[in-house]
C-alpha cells in the first residue's frame, strides 16, 4: 500500500502515540494533519533567514569598518551624558536585545517597552509608533534623547578622537575624520550602529524545521513537531486569524493596529501611538525625504512621502514580530502582559469596547478554552530557538586599520 505525505505523517505520529500508551505514557491527542492550503500558508512564513539585502539609504550598510565601529559604539557608555548608559543597557544581547523591564530605563524611565533587535534589519518602520523610517534614524534618536542617553555631536566626536582605532574605522567607513562640526557626523555614527545591527539575525527555530520538512515532504522530520504546537498552529492560521497581521517570515506585516491595550500613560496623559509617530517622522530632518538619505533615487522614501496622520491612527501600535518571543517578555507596547499565556488570554477575552469605532474590525474575542490557550502558547514557543543566540563578541581592539593621510 502506498501512502501520501499527510498520511505518512499521521501514521508516524499515531505510532508514537501507541508506543507512549504501551509504555504507560499519556494518551496522545488525535494526530493533526494539514491540508494543502494550510501547508501553503505555513510555507509563507519562510524561508528563514531571508536573503541579505543592503540598505540603499545607508552607505555604511555591509561595510566591515562601519560594522566594527557600530558594534564598538553600541556597547560604549561614553556616548551618554553621564557616561553610564550605552545602547546595550536597554538592548541586552542575552535577552534577545531587550531588557526584561516593563518600560525602558535610560537616564530616566520611559513609557514604552524596549523592543528586541534580532532581525531588525527586515523591518520597514521602527519604534512602537513607527516614528522612524530607517534603522539608522531609529539608532540616532536614543543617543540624542535626554531621557535615554542624552548624547551630542560634541560628546561623540570627543569619544572617537580619544581612540585612534575608533577614529580610524570612522575614516575607513566614511572617508573623512570625525568632526562635531560636520552635519553628517551624527547620522554617520547612527549609520555605523545600524550597519552592525543588520548582522543580528536569529537562527532557525523548531517551527522553521517543521515548515521545511513539510516543504520537503519529509514525513519523519515533520512528525517530530509537537502535537500541541500543531494544534496551536491550526488555531493561528484559522480561527484566531493571527496570520492576518503576523504574516510572512518575520511573523509581522510591519504595520500598526489597535488591539485594545490601554494607551494611558502614568501619572497622567495618553500615548498617541502611530498618530504621534507619523507627526514626529514627518517633522524629522533625518527621515528618508531629507538630506541624509544615501539613496539618490529616493525610491526608499515612497512610503514616507504618502504618510498622513489620521484620527484612526490614534492609539495604534506596531505589530511586533513573533520570533524570539520567549526571550523578550514582558509584552505589548507598555509591557503590560507578563507572559505568552497572558497575551493569548488577552485575545481570548478581548474587550471590543476598547477598540476604535472607525476602520475595519478584524479582532473579535476568541473565547478559547484552557486547552486551546495551551496549544497556542505551545506553538508560539516554537518560534524561538531552543537556546538564546550567542551574544556577539566585543570588537577586537587590535583589528588592523590602516592609517590615512
């Protein structure tokens, strides 16, 4: 008798369930088989990692000297006003480049959760409100923000001039010495940091191996994917409609939505979310419509050119990637949900009265059972690697850097 791919997976899973019963183990649930349509939708969440593409708006993208400089600056607290806060203070390598706090804490406490940086190069808008349209401009803001690092061009120039190695790599990357009087200097520092952040790519996950096994019709490899995760994946694709927003290899459409999380800020006030982000982006001299965009065609600025703040954008926040979730708790823009189970329960018990009255309604309370919540959590956990990615090594201080005249 000849069996098809789905039947072979089911037989392997059923055999495993039978062995568990014979050995006194727990009874397995009915094996989950996916239709051809579901398999195609699963395939749309790959491949991983995506192919490398440089940033046309950042001439330092992919430049080895800029990457070395950017990594050095990322870990150097001397860029900050008090000499004690670095980029890595909030973006800790062992925590998926997040900090585990409800909201960020630099020179002062912020009002938003620190986003992780793994796979950040694949994003289109940056920050919870999308207030930046490039990775390099998003890297510049915390350096200058008085609540985060409180840096300046003068402080950055002093740091580079105090280190022959940093100054040399700056010259190698940008073709001129560092100078606080150069209007390109601060954007160049940010472009170097962005060039390094582009290298932060997380490894494949158990879900990726399952997705590849389905594509390769490798029944044995596919059968190792847990049944609870399979059930959760089916909820994710179907009843939950999660893939509507959490689409593609990054598990995010990169856009913004109101999901019923309160946007009040203590002690008083509100966070306008995307509406405020659009206003800030359009007023910034560092957006892609400005002079510091290295793409002479401005082809990368089309999205920015057509942005307009609208009433419906108030209280919308970015749809985050679901990759590496186990590393980046707590969740939501304000860090208000402590665990993945809390996140799933939020969608299960969604308060529709908190959602905008205008615009298309996508979200509905899922009314999940306890078992269905368990299954969705099991699936989400397979979107993280089994072990945290190894933190990058500090740049070697003796890296050759030929002197320039």
